[in-house]
C-alpha cells in the first residue's frame, strides 16, 4: 500500500530545507549502499556527520511527530534518522533495488527494521524532468512524483527505483520506519479503520457506535503492537 502524506513540510520549513541544502557538502551516494544497490546507485547524498544533515534531520523529525496521518499510517516504533539525496547531471538515477531489511544508524548504533520506506520530495516537480520514484508492489507499478513538501510511504519490501533526472535537480529526504505492527496487512487494516472512525466522528460526533469502534481499534492495536 502506498500512502501519500500531503504537505508534511510547511512552505517555511521547505524553504529552510532548501536554504540549508544550497551549500550542502554532497558526497557519492555509495556511502550508504548495500552490495547489490551499489551496482545501480548513481546519485549524491549528504554525509550524516555534516552539520547540514543534523539540522535537516531535526526539521523532518519535528514534522513527522506533528503529522497525525503519518502517525496513523506508519504506527512508528523507531525512525531511522532521515538522509538526503540529490539527483542531477551525471549523478542522476538509482536502478531497481530492495532496501536492506535492517539499517544501523552509524551515530547512535541503533538498529531499525525497515518495515516502511519513506521519501519526502523537496524540489518543485516542474523544476526537473524524470526523477519519478517507481514502486512495484502487489498491486502493480506506481510512478510517484509529488509536490515539494509531500511524502510517500511504501512497504520496505517493495522493489523500487528512481528514474533518470534529465533536467534540473531533484532533492529529497529518504528514511525508514520500524512499525509497532510489523505486518503490512495489519497496519493497513488499522489505518483504514482509523480513517473510517475519523469520518464517522466528523459526521456523528462521539456517538456510541463511534466510541465502540474506537475501542475496537485500540484493542486490535493492543493485540498486535510490539512496543
Ligand atoms: Ni531504496
């Protein structure tokens, strides 16, 4: 299941990100690639030790923690500190790969199981050609190119790639989430239930059925969550 989170970043935060990235010390994207993905990865990435990366990570983390849609869709247990990449010129694509199942943050040493992958688009889609994130899941192939500030969440088990950028610059943040509910289908069911309860409450207020359904949601989450 692909979930789009519109306007994760406000226009002010987005501008702040772009200002920080304007003088970023970009390095070869191979610094975090696994053996297979190193064969197909051709982009640039912000070194995790750079001060720019620290600043940007905090901006993204704050936005995630405030976003109800993200919290409901991902049910995050741990979030790998966001990374940042740049596709342009000769470093313009990332071929088909599946992300590593477990990532270890080199700074904290913490391991994160990559139940979900996330990309936050930082460049205006009209400012570059190509650069679609193409994701293949059980429902087929999806080409994703969102407005700046929007995020897409997709199962970490999906085969995916970034198409070559043939004009302009594509800046993005990417990271992984370990969810309290490991199974995609359980997470999906909880998310759909949460959204339906929200709709019912909007129409009816806190009616008795709405309260009862909310209880069912929490009891399912209690049964399935690993915290
Ligand atoms: Ni990937």
